[in-house]
């Protein structure tokens, strides 16, 4: 099998090399854009696709597609332990090496000027080299319809846009709402929801959203070649009111979110990245009421900021399953905040520096209530591809109980490249898991983390990235869970 995978990889490399040559030749033809401007923006606007082409087969149908190849490599992601054993006793279970192949096809069917039906099919499969506990074979997996919704502008004659059905959704910068299906990584992001966006004024809108999310991917629409996958930890229902006001230089956001989690125990389906007993442990009951807001604005020509904060009340199971059962709840009172300050040099390389501080309260095991902040539908790699979802498996699979101070720099060496580097210092607020050998009883320093993204746009349709992360764990973790961890992936994506 390894030889076959090598052949597949070599074939992909040859294909991509050919695409790069074509892309490079195409990129040489237009006049170079001035430094600091977009190459795409410098080119003449493309003409609308002709009727009868792939993108517009008819005057009422639009289509698109993309393909993505990603290769992952690293070690010690999930346990910070170089001696981690697999289920078969193999001591190489701390290593990771696998490939992901994702293809998507979407359509927009126009019923009238205000009404469309939108669909998207997604097919992703993986080939595994490591860890040893994974079967070393290619599983072509399932094809899921991860978008199917009806979109109506001027809903019922009002200045409202309604989207009803399976849809992607990001609110604000995605701190609490961005990914409804975190267990399958970036394969899908969808929400089964009804969203009504009311235009209160030219630059003021109110989103009213109802969410009904199920852990099994075949709840609403059965996938082709269904593999009984689970995409989220619990059965989730939610309601959101989200106000966004851009009528002044300071953008203001205010929100209320309700999320009801009902555990599914035992989970009998297949989870993407997690051992089955761990997934069952993550499935917990909660009724969470979140009140929060955000503000962002330029301070002057060079400085800008964004701050966001929220308080949570209600009831929740403890993140430490040794303290309470997954379906036993206690009073919840938790806090979260995030602030970012950025300086823009406004030079030819578009240099920018930023400092970020994030606080998510942690659960004190000695109290009779839960203080752990819940990220709701924000369980995606917001600042680290390794730390969430992999390293958080040591805890409750949620990024919480956190102080994070990050210093970052990004710049554009040319019109194609963008490079972003961050240095993170991480602490816990509470020793939630004291008594557990994987954690300290009194130390709080989680460690140091370096993250680097390098993005490259070959053409308007072809892009890629390189991601590197390295973590040096601190004394918050137990003596056997402090081994350094490395994460690396490279991606090429083509949009038709």
C-alpha cells in the first residue's frame, strides 16, 4: 500500500508542477501591479461567464467546484508524549503522517430575482501512513451534501434576507460562531439553521438565527456511501440574536446566544480524529446563555484594534468527567474576552505587527459550580492548527481555561506571498484536572507555541499554503506529557 501511496503522491506532484508552470507563464503576461496592490485588482475585470459554460449552464443555474490536497506531518499532537502507545501496544502512536483529498461542487438555482436554492456536495477521503493505530489504507469514505438551503431576499416584503436549511455561517470574526461540525476538521462547517438578516438601516443589521444540529451526518440527508460519521459531540439546539452596526467609524456588535447540548451516549458512529471512548466523554449536557459584544475601529492611519467579551450563565456538566457525570449539570458562571492591537507600517511590504490577549475562564474543581467558558460553535483552529482539536484532547476537547498572549508579524514579500508568524505564551487559569497524572496539581504554565503560515497565490484560481507549528509544553502538564510537539501541513487548492 505504501508503494501505491508513493505513486499517488508522485503523480500529484507532477500534476501540480505542471499547473505551476502554466500558472507562472500566465502570471507573466499581465503588467506587474505596483508594490502593495493586488495582482487581481490590477487586471481588467473579467467578463461575465457565457451561458452554456460550466459556471453558467443556463440562465437560471450557476455552478462552481474546487479540489484541495493537503499533507500532514508531525508528532506528539494529542498527548505531548513521545512514548504514547497505540491500541495494539505500538509505541509509535505519537507520530502523524496522512493526506487529505477534498472535492466540492456547488450550485445556485435561480427561481426569481429574490429566490435561490443553493446546494453543495463535499467528498473528502484520507490516506494514512501514521499513527500505527490507524489502518494503513485508503478509505474513499462518503459524499455529503453539506449545503442545501433556500435563500429569499425581501422576505415577506420586508428588508430581510432569509436562509433556511443547511448553510455555512460566520458571525463577527468567528470567535463563538463559525463551525457547526468541528469533529470532521475542515471537511465541512455547516449549520442546519434558519437565519433571518434584517436590514435596520443602511449599515445596521440584526441576525435572528435558530440552529438544530445533530451529531450524526446522516440525520437530515443521508450521505452517498454513508459511513455513519459523527460531526459534533452532542445534539445541539440554539438561538442567536446578533446586532452589527457599521454606521460610525467604530464597528459595534452585540449578541445573545442560547445553546442547549444533549449528550449522545454512547456514540456508536465513527469519529474523524478521536478515539471512540474519548468522544463519548466529550458528549455533555449544558444549557448556556451567552451575553456579549465587540468593538473595532482604526485609532489613526497606522493603529487599529478589536475587543470582544462575553459572560455565560445557565447550567453545564463539569469539564472534568471525574467530578460529575456527563448528564449531571451544575450552575454555570464563566467569562471570556479577546483583544487585538495592530500596527500597520503602510510600506511596500505591507508589514503589520500585532499583539493579542485572550482569556477564557477555567473550572475550579473545588467549587460547586462550573466556571469553564464554552466556545459554543467556535471550535475551529482560530490560532493553532495543532492545539485545537488535537492537544485539547488531553482535556475536554474545548479551548478553555486559558490565558493567551501572542505577538505576531505579517507581511507580503510580493503580490503572491503572505507570511504570518506568531509567538504564543499560554497559561491555564485553574488546575481543573489536579489528581490526574497527565496534569500538574499546582502549576499553570501551558507552554510556548510558535505558529507560521505562508500563503501563496499562483493565480486567481490556484493557491497554496505551508503551515508550521512547534510547541514547548510547560509545567501545567504532568512529567510524562511535556514532550515537544511539531505540526506541519502543506496545501494546494484549485477553484474551477
